[in-house]
C-alpha cells in the first residue's frame, strides 16, 4: 500500500465496506460521523487548504485537537501533499512556537467553533530543513517527543509506516480490531500512542472512536466506556491506578461490551492490572513503544500475550537486550539478565530534528530506546525503567520504576515517585507519595507502607524517607518529570525517617 494517507484511507474503506459505519463520535455533542462523512469532509477541506496556498511539501502546524474535524483535516493536508506537524493545541504559545519553529512552517491549522481555520505562521530563521526527498505517492507527518527535559524533538513518519503500526498491535494475534469495535482512548491525537489509537487503528479496521475535547479523569473515562459501549479502552498506568480506585470505591460494573484494556506509556504495575481484571474480568494488556518507532514494538494482545510483561515482540520488529558494551544478550535462558533495550524495524527514521539541527537516531539500523529490561520466561519483555529511572544509592544501582510499582500497588496510594537526594552527604532513597485521601490524622502511613514493601522488595529497595505531596509532576502523556522531583522536597529535610 505505497500511497498517500488520503488515498490509502479511501481504498481501505472501499475494500472493507465500512463507508456507512460510524467513524467518529463526538462526546461533547453526541453526534456521529460515518467514515463516508470523514472522507467527504477531507475532500472539501483539501480544496479549502489549496485555496490558502498550502501545497506539496509545505510544513503545516496542526493544532486541531480531539474534535471531529481532526481526521478530515489531517487527511486533507495529506491529500494536497502537505506535511502536518501534530502539536498539542493546549500548550502555551512559547511551547507551540518552539515546536513549530524547528521546521520551516508557513501555516497553522487550528479549530474555532468546531471548524478548521488556516492562519499564517512565520518560522524563525533558525528553522531546519529536513532535506527528506519527496517519495512519489508517499505522504509524511511529524510527531513530537513528549520531552521530560523540555527539549522538543520532531520525528517524521510516513503513510508506508501505518500498515506496520496497525499490524503490530491490532492485527491477528493482537487486538484483532474490527469494524464493529468502539475505541475510547485516554491519550489524545497529538501523542504517538493516541495518534495510533484514534486514527491509525480505526483507519485500517473501520472501528469507531469516541472523542473528548477535554482530558478524561477516571470517572468520565469509565462513564464513556459505559455510555458508548466501548469494546477496547486505551489508557496509561497512572490513570489505570485511579480507575481501579474508582471502580472499587463506587462499585462500577464492567462495561458490557468491553473486551480489552490496553496500557502504555510506562511500566504497568501487576497489582493495578490485577485489580481491574478481578473487578471487570477483562484482560489488561501492556505494551511499550516510542515516538521514534512510531508505535509499540512489544505488545500483548488477546491472542498473543505474555502475562506480567510489556508483551512479545511485535510483527515487523526486532528487539535486542545489550550489555554495557552494547553486546547482545541471549534472547532466552539469560537468567533474567537486565540489558538496554534496542529495537530495529522499518518505521524508525535515521534522524530526528531539534532546534539545534538533525539528531541521529540509529546505530547500524538499531535504535537505543533508553529503556532497561529483561526477557521473561514466557517470552515477553519486562521493562524495569529508563536511563533516568535508575537510582544509585549506597553504591547500588536500582530501578525507581520497580519501587514505584510496589508502592503504587498499595491501598491508599494514588501516585508516587522515588528519588535519591543527598542528605547529610549521603544518597538516601526517598519516596514522594500522593495519598488517595488525606491522612486524616493518621501519622503512621509511612510505617504501614514500609512494612508492606518489605514483603515484596529487598530491604535496600525500601525507601528510608517518606513525604506526602499533592501531585507527582508528569508530562501530558503520563511520564514522570524526574528533573522536577527534587523541588518537591523544598530544600528541607524530607519526610520521616522510619
């Protein structure tokens, strides 16, 4: 299917026979738009965009957000050969300009009153030309890394990548998505995860997607699953922990048609998955991917599952674990030896673009994901953290994610993060905890949590200091912003020494 995304979408509709099936449901208005309506809207918008001088090869800031206009507007830009730069419309102007200023961008498409509008945009003189030759019949788009450090990185993908994205997660053995499925996704269009959940997967399967203009919380997420008869839900671990609390606290029954809950963004604590599975009797399927790859490269499915892991390697990709000298570790029988995760596949570009110019991504065709993990006995990849998720305490390297997963699986904990600040010159393992409800006068919560952790963790992995905080700073995609954690300690001696 070597074609631009607009033509590809039309061919898929004709082949699948789902032109009159629901494509987009607007949660704000209750209106339903068929696949036929989406493509008719795309054709009309293509003429409008051409009238504004948008043409082949033009970079266009795409700030439509999670509205029914998103899908036809994106397809329309692809139809005229333009290159959308998909950006979160809720970012402040400075952040948006930093992203759009990476490439020479002449126009911005946003949404007013539910309709797409085109405005001129003046790129800075420092904008970087990507230098990518226009391949005949292939359209491109850019997504941006969420960037826990605040430095955006633009990553290009093409229409030829989309079949790989779909087959990796939703093909046979995966979610096996069909035109009868209805998707509700917590992650929104401008994230790689949400882009696939709400656009690529429906594009190839004929499924419908329920859109919310506002980011859902655990209550509105559960309500949407029930109200629209969702069959597949996509979320992130921290939100699933809050959903589990809501399900238990409010005795929320399982949505009648729900057949799978998918989790991505960071490692999923087994305890959180078990709570939802026990209550709702549906599988919670973990996966791992990246903006650079464009999608998941390991994923569990309804037919291909490795319980307790991020999943087996997806079709079309190769994954290696490497030691500190970048030598591959054995794929099996490695005794759960932890290594750096490297992935190879056809959808990762050779470079990404930053404000400082191109940044190489590949080494001999392989991408270092900055994750660490090991192969489980069932063949799935267990992710134990990222490069900046590893703490060094008392000369011992340990995974912050492993400790956080154990804390987050405890009753009464809504969220948490751990760090190892220097206290009196000594690195001290410290836990920042968001309690599900204020301590209510109970001053012994650190002792309770510490006692529980002793059953699951080695003694040196149990935090020595504990501090209650109102919130854990996270990116919009749900990843902990670890560089902001020290500020929560405020320079004072943190928490309690128990």
